[in-house]
C-alpha cells in the first residue's frame, strides 16, 4: 500500500515537483547547519552543552546547528517566538485581535508580516546573548571580539534566522505541508543516521535486552502520542429546519470536534523558554561577580536540581496548555456562530448556555490533554532512568525516539503531511473520474 502511494506521488508531475522541492530545501538547510561561524573552541562548546541540558535540547531542534555554532544556530526560534508574542498580544490589544480573528485572509497576511518584522530584532538579541554567554565561560569558548567583528557575527546569525524563516515559507507556498514544522522535523531526524551508525560501532551483545526494552518503550510512546494527537471529544450539533419557498433546508445533525490536545507543542515550547531562562541568566551574570553574580549562580544551581526542574516543567506545561487554548479557542465566538447558522446543542439553549456548556467540556478535555502533554515532556528524563533501573545499563542512542517534545513534533508533522498528500491524491482521483 505504501509503495503504491509512493509510486503514485512520483507519477503525478505536480506532486512530484512539490516533494522534490521540499527535499531540495532540506539539503540547503543541512548545508547551512554545518557552516560554522569562525573562532569557536569546539571542545569547550561541547562541554557547555553537556553542562546545560536545555541547550542540548535546543540543539536537537536546530539539527545540530546550535552545537556547530553555525549560520542557522538559532533555527526557527526567533520566528516562532515572534508569532507567539503576537498571539499573546491579541489578548490585550483589540486591534491585533480584530486583525487576527475578524479580517480574514488579508488580516492573517498582515499579522504574519508583523511576525516577520519582529523576528529580526529577536534574532539580533538572541544572537548577542549567545555570543556573550560563550565569551564569559571559563575558559572562553569565543575570544573577545572587536565591535566590527561582533556586529558581523550578529548580522550573520540574524541573516541565517531570516533565511531559514524564508525557506519555511517557501515550502508552505510551493511545496507540501507546513514549512516551519517540516524544517523543525528535518532538524530533529538529522541525527538519526549518526545514531544508527553509533549503535553498530559501539555494539555490545550484553546490551541486547536494554536495546529491546528501549525500542519497545519507544513504540509504546509513539502509539500514545498518535492516540493523544488524534483523539477528539465530539459535541453533537443539530440544525433547525428552515422552509424557503417550496424547499426545506437544515434538519441535519453533525458534531463539533474538540481536540484533547488543541495547543499542540506550543505549551512545551513556552515552558522550555521559561525553564531555560534561569540557566541563561546564570551564564550571563555568573561572571560579573559580587552579589548579583552569586544570586544568578545560586538560581541556576537551584533549577538544575532534577526534581525541582521536573516539577516546575510539569506545572508550566499544564498552565500554558490552558493559557494558549484560551488565546486561540473562544467558546463564546463558536456559540454565536452556531446560533447565526441555526445550529444548537441538543438540550442546551443557544447563546450563553451553549458557550458555558462548551467551556465546561473543554476544561475537562484539557485536563486530560495537559497532563498527557506534560508527561510526554518529561519522557527524556523518565525513560532512560527506568531502563537503567531495570537493566543497570545506560542507553543514549536514538534520543529523539524518547525525546518527548521532539517525538511529538515528528509524529504530528508526519501525520499532517500524510493527510495533505492523501488529499492531493484523492483530489486527482476525483478529477480523472
């Protein structure tokens, strides 16, 4: 079945061009991810990533670009941050809310343009912060730079972030699937070949059972993520019968689907940003000395405790799931639209009562979804520890298979891209029919 679909994809010229275009963009991205900015002590940089686990996770998302300190070291982080900031502003600035929710496609395009513009200063600030942190390490990973060299490095990093954002939008426009998600997907799976090679190079027959347990748990996690990603709570909707002239309209029944995880991976990204902040502040101010430096170092050490880190991370993911859903999902607006179209929930009055009913169900669904998402976020810590307790062996290969966030992104992108490809194939079947 899968082989037939692959053959069908490459038999259709238009679809074949889209797939090859996406693959070509992937090649460009991987080349840029391996072009380092000169003047980096790679040995010290590797030690820094071992010390700060959050940097290692960001390196996974960037496909090793951050670990190489390459042109695209920031990945799509500045662009995603810009979009998130603008979406949060829709809650406090009525003009942004109107633009995003009421002005249709034109408003969305204007909203996206603001996101692109905001990406540039965010990339400059993040680039400067990373350079400063690396310069203040002991020993320094980057030697002190002249003002001109510093501006050149920041300009190169910012240009890399903007080019990557542009490549993502090109994929969305001319390829297939969501460009930003596909580039993050490409970065995550880029470590897969080296992980396979490392497993065979370091193969130890005594670790057969730990490897088997590892892959069994990985498959169970993938199945769980697919279940959570595809799970829905359907609210029944009926439409009143209307008579127009000699014809009767309406009278049909359908449903309103509520995703168990409507926020996707955004809450995890929010939580990661907050959890990474104490470590970055400690690295940024730790070399200053005095009271400020001592407080910064103490704060960084406090959040490095695995139990404290895990509890805060779990709570933040749950909180941001509710928060982001409140930003993007408005039960009152849905209830008003249903009332305008003559729809209603059986047994519930239209209007305010429907809005209250939808909110109550949404809160129950979000409780399950947020706890599931928070559990997935903690899997990189839980799974290796469980395997080590059971087998007394430490397994470190294929980290993205248990990477929680990374695995959630990979599964979601694969499912979404498969749906789009199937839709393209079905559309052409209808055309030929």
